C-alpha cells in the first residue's frame, strides 16, 4: 500500500482481556518495527523484524507481549491479560531495510485504553 | 545501553522567534534522524544525517550532526505556528533499530 496501515485505530478493552494489534507495512519494505508511546513522551522500542525473523525483541516489557510477522508483510502484536499500564499508543513503522540509513515510515498508531 | 537525551523537553515561543533543540548521547551513532509528530499521527521523517560535522537545511530548519557523531541539533529560524509539534531525534543502534529521545514539544504562538 501507499503507507503503513494500523488497525484498529482505537481499542478499549477490559483489564485481563487479550488484544491483537495489526500492522500492514509498505509493500517491499523488509524491516518492520513496533514502538510504544505514552502521552507526550518519546518512543519506546518493543521489537523489530527483518523479513520473518526478529533480531531484536529486547524491548518487549513482559512475556504477556508477543509479535509475529507473516512473510515480509503483515505483523501482529498480541498483548495477553492486559493491564492498565499497557494503555498507550502502539506505533508500527517499516523501512526498506533495517538500520539507521533508511528512514522509517510510521503508521498513525493504535490507541489502546485498558479500563 | 545507548541513550539519547533531548533538551528542552518543552518550548513555548512567539511566532518569528528562533529556537534550537539539542539531542545528546555518550554513545556514537552511525546516523541520526529527526522526526516531527503531530497529535494523533505517527512521526514523519525530516532528515537523516550520517557524517560527523554534517549540516543539512530544510527551508527554515537547520540540522547539524556533531563531529564525534554523539550529538545533534535542530535550529528553526523565524518559527511559525505550523512548526508546532513534537520533535524527536533518533539514533541508529548497533542492533539495527532506532533509539528515540524523549522528544521536545514545541508550541509556537501567533
């Protein structure tokens, strides 16, 4: 597609429920990244994919968080047994290849609210 | 651990004023990027700097990469209300991901 698409744009869930967040990267972009952003703050790295593999998943906060990527396409971030501290905007980005020489294109994010 | 610190965290100025935002680290980065983010949207790439001492200009915005590639600055000349937003610097880590600073919230009042 023309840009990075994330769905849903907003998600309100009850504490303890599982949620799935989806990211469709730009076609042809081999690298895909997930970040978390709290209100007015910078971006907290979660995990990134180069193709199907995840060379760096050091930012996942706990074992309640997991992510997968199908081919060099769609990625899903799953949060199990959601907690209130999981409330944030989850941003996905893609780039041609991993590494800082290639600019990231971000989606508009999924705003997750855990009540 | 590679960290980026931005200053100031918040800046409120009048239209027409100049400003500088700083991005500092004790680590060397192979490249550094600046992004601008508006409410409800993802960050948008403004520039990438790669060479130590490099200066890039984008209209009224001037970006500089430190000689040692540990720091960078963003200077805006004659700020306008349309410059309002969250400015983020990001450095390329040695594991292939970008590390972001905490951001500088800029408010330009007409």
